[in-house]
């Protein structure tokens, strides 16, 4: 079978980068390398170690690059997404977890770890999607009781697969009525709910708009409908002194915290930055 040496591989990579750049992909070199690593079944860091590409692999690589140039999300093409120290299966029908949400999960992990070890620590992930946050919590705080809920049937099926064998208590349903059995007892509630205003359609990246489920993106005229629900549900679930952390759009750095401070059910309402320095998630403590 015909094969290409490293020089050919570098040329192929350069062509892929150029094609992705021309298509308006955000990080063309990263994605071209990630797709090549996927085809070769190696990590990106091992791409330079003198590998060859068979004719079949070359054809496959070109097909995948074409799909990515058509703005299909990289994670759908490779079938998984990294999230902190874990990897989750993703694809059509489920929201692709984003790097900015890793900080929200990290906040919840820190709060859980700081709690006294006398009681079993408990945490609820509202709108778990692929189960990324719940899986990170269960992996990094193994002694915690992790609960998660998802409304959408397709997303729930991904969460089921991603959380199999982890001990996470995963439920299918609306967060509004979820976990009535835990009312007033939970230590931490965490959520990355839908939060994009309906009229912001044109501002949303093609990959998200065309491939993330609508139920994971849009949330009423001001984008705050689901955040208002998270506020109500968290107030119901948390014990006095329990913590809530909820992600929002960078443009909601004032309006999302106001949902919490306006209800009179929270102390210490503050907003937190993501890695790019943008206001990204509100945290508060149940009075
Ligand atoms: C932005 S996605 C986040 C998914 C995941 N937590 C993450 O960070 O990758 C929001 C998720 O909330 C789910 N969702 C929306 N409304 C819900 C509700 N009322 N009850 C439960 N889940 C809901 C959506 O189906 C979607 O999977």
C-alpha cells in the first residue's frame, strides 16, 4: 500500500491548515493536527515522531478536514471532548462541553474539598448534557455524592453512557421538579444552563448554532429564563450555607448575579472570570 513520508505529511498538514483557515475555523492548526492525530490514533504531541500516512489514512484525513471546513465541530468528528481530567463521548444531540465551563467545575470541586469531611458531601449538576461536569466532580472528589439531571432524551442517553459505572445518580427530567428527595440537604449546586437570548442568533458561532441542540443554547428573550429556574431549584435543594455556581454569557455579568441578589435568598453573590478574563459564572451562598 502506498505511504507518505514525514515531509508529505507536513505538506498535507499545511494544506489542511490553509483549508480550515479559509473556512473561518477558529484554531485551524490545532484542529488540523487533532484530526491527523485522530486518523493516526496517536496523541497530538506524537505527530512529529516520523509517522507515515497510508493512502487509506490520507483519504480519510482529507474527508475529515472537509467536514471540519464545513464547520462541523471538531468534537463531533472525533466523537469525544476533553473536560478537565476526563473525556466524554459527544455527537449530534448533545452540547459539546466548553473549556470555560472547566473553571465552574473547578470552583465546585474546590468548595466540596473545603467542606468538613465529617458529613458526606453532596453536589447536584442541573442540565448535565453529556455529563461532563458530573463526571469531573465524581472523578476529582470521589467521596462526594454526585447527582445530575437532564431533560432532553438524546442528551440524557449520552450522559448515561458517559456516567456508567461512576456512581453518579443520574435522572431524566426537568430540573424544576428534580431531586425533591434532596430538598434542603445539598452542599453544592452547579449548572451550565442554556443562556443565549433568542435574538442573538447571528452572533452565535456556526458550529454551536448548527450542531449544539437548541435546548442547550436558547433561553428566552433575555437569555435568563433557565438561570431564573436554576436560582429557584438551587434555593430549594441547598441546605442553609450551601453554595450555588451558575454559568452565564459574558454579556450577563450584571444581569445573572442580579437574578440571585434580587431574590433575597442568597448572601455573598459574586461573579467570576473565565480564562479569557470574561465574566462567566455567578456564585452565591444560601442564607
Ligand atoms: C449549555 S448545556 C450544558 C451541558 C453540560 N452541563 C455542559 O456544561 O457541557 C445545557 C443543558 O441543560 C439541559 N436543560 C435545559 N433545560 C433543562 C431543564 N429544565 N431541566 C434539565 N435540563 C435542562 C439542556 O438539554 C442541555 O443539555
